[in-house]
């Protein structure tokens, strides 16, 4: 059987080789005949005509170049998305055509097709864009925004199209965020001015008592017992003031960076109540938030917000007065769906002409009362900046001698 199989295989190979050789010989014979009667030359002319209507090498190179350009555009887009600076492309109507990833994160998504004024309603910026579109020359400008939070940009407005942007009659707005640098410079000068003013009183007081103890009351034990507690109170006031100043500086520097964690406000309020539990027992306190409510935020900073607000209610209310925490939805104070947490007390209240100023640094509606209860004048300034960082809003309503209601509005997660 094996020999028979080998014979069959050899026969198949032999047949294939025979047919191949025959085909080659017939082809050579046909070629010779075509050459003799001129048909081959005619076929060459037809071939030339065919080649004339098919892509030439230069056309193939052009197509390859287009493909390379598309790949280059794609790589350019990826590079634009990797940088931390903001890049926005607008057309000749100043409608947004493209934002890189950093710009989307800062200004929001789904902005393509919208006018640039929806992001930055600044006449000087709009005028400069028009100028760049007309003159085709790059312009630079400084831009300061205060809503929803402080931001400072160095802006380059570049005429398009360019290597990165192929849109004709376009303008490329490149925003260099210098917020941290500008804030640091301003806070440095403000910090020195505020500290020198606010620390002067307790320092003078402590120095005076120390000089008295060291001189006139050197051997007077009773005088020393009287002066030392006062000095300790003044030292504690200085410590609280410095801690609040440092806290406020950190918050203001980070104000433009919105926290991204999912935070349960119910848990935040429960933690705040635990912190002030001992003092709250002296009041008729009710926390009416009994359900989970979630916002985008920073858990520790939100504790600081409501701790400051409830601490103010405690400090500026008489014992056994009402302090109440409530929750409302969609009051229209901020864009989109929102939660509103309200802290209402029956304390001494705030005069109507001072409500607008109570969130200013070191402003005290009642300076004498504030110093008596150990206030630094920074609590509500801290609250305001944390709420702005969370893209929320602070609302204060008050009637002198009839209490204060502090409402904090947050966008729903």
C-alpha cells in the first residue's frame, strides 16, 4: 500500500510539472507571434493609457501626506489634552469649537457651539478676539474672574488656523492659570497687615502684665494669680487667631479647585453635633436632617463650615434658646438642583446694615461681644470661601434681638 501511495503522489507532481512547462512554452510562443504582428506594442500603449488614469506616485504621496496630517492632528489633539493649561478654540462668530481636557474640567463639558461669553463675559476679551480675527496677530491680556471663585489668567489669543487647529478664521485662546501665584502674593501682604493689627492688642496686654509681674508685683503673689489667667486668655486668643488665619489662607489658595468627593451632609451634621454636644445641651437644639443627602465636596471642610455656623449660634444666643437645623430642596438660589441646609437660632441677631459685611475678614457686628466670647472675626470669612469652593452660596437673614438664620446652598451630587 505504501508503494502504491508513493506512486500516486509522484504521478500528481509529474502532471503538475508537465502542465506548468506546457503553459510557459505556450506563453513564449504567443509572445513571439504578438511581437511579429505589432500587437504587443499596441498593448504597451493601452497599458500606458491605463496608467495615465490611475494614481501616480505623487498622488499616492499626497494621499499618504493627508493621512499623515490626520495622524498629526490626532497627536496634536492628544498633546493639547495632556497640558494643564486651558485651551479654547472659537470660530469667527466667537462660538466655541473645541476645548482641551483641562478647560472642560475647569469650565464644564457640553460647551461646544456656545458663545465664549457664556464662560467669560468680559468686554475686553471679546474685543481682543475680534481684533485677532481681523488683524491676524497674537494679543495677550490679563484676566481676573471673581465668580464663581477667584481666578487670574494670562491669556494669549492666537489667530488660527495653526499646527494644532485646522479651523479657518478661528482664534485660539490659551489661558495660563496664575491664580495660585497671584493669591500667594496678595495673601502675603494681607497676612502681614492683618496679623500686625490683630495681634497687637493681646501682645501689648501680655507684655504689660509681664513687666508688672517682673517689677511692681515681683513679690506680690495675689497680683500674679490675678494677672496670669488674663495672660493665658490673651495667649489663647492669639493662638486661635493664628490658627484661623492659616486656615483661611489655605482655603483661599485652593478656592478655585472644586472638591470631587461624594459627601453625605447628614453625616457631616452628625459629626458637628458630636463636636459641640456638651455646649448644645444648654440649648433647645434640634437637628431635623434624618435622611442621606449627597453633594460633591470635602468632608472635613464641610465640618468646618457647619461647626463655625453652629458655634456662632451658641456664642450669640442665650442658654435654653432654640437652635434648629433644617433641610430644603430647590430654592432656586443656585443653578440646577440643590440642597439648602438652614441653621436658625434665637440669638442677639445682626443689624441689617451689617449683614453684608459679616463675611469680611476681621469684621465684627458686635466687637465687644465677639471679644468676650473669644471670636476672631474670621469664622464667617472661612465659611464663605469654603462654600464658594464647593460652588455653593451663603445666605444670611437676621433680625436684631430675634435671631439669625444662616442658609447654605449646595448643588446636588
